[in-house]
């Protein structure tokens, strides 16, 4: 069965448990001041668009899109279960998030991730998806434990782009 990213509720009990693993890993790997992962309640309060990829009705991956302004968004809370890594879960999530960002008319998608060895696969994934390194954004600060990325978004050829965007 093909993997599919579906909109989900960050406050559903199984997602809360899945995100708790994510937060525990982030806190184990990075110093407290360098952990920027959001708690499920913060994701819900922020109005983030949130997706999961499920298998046997359990989340095996998740990701979110938060607004940074009228034309920028931030990719947040990317997580793939250890048992599902290397199967394309994150690629499916990034595709859903990029599609939503384009539908909202965003011209740029930004993200923060770690610099430790643990995050090497994530950094490679983002770079393969077209993200390029940049400096801090939206209140982040220079931090040796953080890497910042951006993806310039081009409107889909079939999408109507408002004239005021030019």
C-alpha cells in the first residue's frame, strides 16, 4: 500500500505519544536552548497544518506547516519512526507540506534542524528536496547546534497567481 500523508490532529492520543518520542529524542541529543520542537498543544495553538503518515492506523511519520507571514511558512515537527526510516515517509510528508505552502501562495519555506550526527540524514533529505542552507530566521539565533534551510517556491504552472504578486 502506498504511503500517504493525511491531515491529522496533533492532540489525538496516538499523535501525542508519537510526538513525545520526538521531543524526548530532541532533548536527549541537543542542549535545552537548542531544542525548537513544539509540544502538541503548541502545534494546535499555532494553527499549524499537521500531517501524519500512518501504517496499521498508527503514526509512522509527521510534519507541520506554520505561517511566518503572508508569504513564508516554516516546516516543523518532522519525525519518522525509527522502524520506518528509509522508506520514503519524510519525502511524502515534505511533498504534502510543499504543496500546501504553494497553495497558500508562500514564496519560501524555511526550517531549522540540528547539526549533530543524529540529524545528518534529515539534512541530506532536505538538501535533496531542494532546500539550501541560510542563516537564522524568525527569531532564531546563531547556534552551533542549529542548521537553517530555505526552499524557494515556484507556483505550480496550473495555479492562478494573483497579479499583485508581481
